[in-house]
């Protein structure tokens, strides 16, 4: 399986669950020159949504967020896997993490429809170094 695994950092922003709110944040990030590796949105109640932002350059995001008063929670560590969409690719990755006795407490992924995939792995902070070592990153 051909894949790359990288240590990444992510930040949370909690917004009102209303039309256009995610757009406003994403447009602001683009205006600030923040390139994203990944982005997720998850409802956290009837009126709030948590946006998870994976910037290509976390230091740049932190600096720009302070300048414009953008409230972010983070950084938090995660692992980003990108590679060929081969049968069993995720099972192989999870096998290595399992052998290190680390629990994956959240993950999300997607294929691009052209033979590649991206996959985000969240582990508890106290398990992060063991998971990264198991994946040789």
C-alpha cells in the first residue's frame, strides 16, 4: 500500500447552526491566506455546530486568528493519511495502531473517486506518540 502519514494539528470553532455560518468562517480563512488540509463540521446540539479546521500552516492560522479576534480551540494533534485507495488500506493502518494498544476514538475519510483517499485519525493525547510511532511518523 502506497501512502503517506503526517502529523497534523487541528483547531475547533463553535458556531451557530444557521445557513451561511460555515461559509463565513471558510471565506474569512481564505481571505487570511489560510490553506486547509481538511475540514469537518459536526452538530453539537440543536443550535451549535463544531467546525474542525486542519490548516496547512498552524502557526500562520494562530497568528491570523489573533489579529482578527477569531476564537479557536487548539491546536490538537491528529494523523493525516493519504494514499492509494487499495482494498484493505484502512485495515492495515488500524492493525498497526491496534498492535500498539492504542484506541482510535474518532476517524473520518474519503476517496477522491480516482484511486486515492484521505483519512484523519484522532487518538487521545496521551496515546498520540505511541500511535505516531506505530505508523512510523
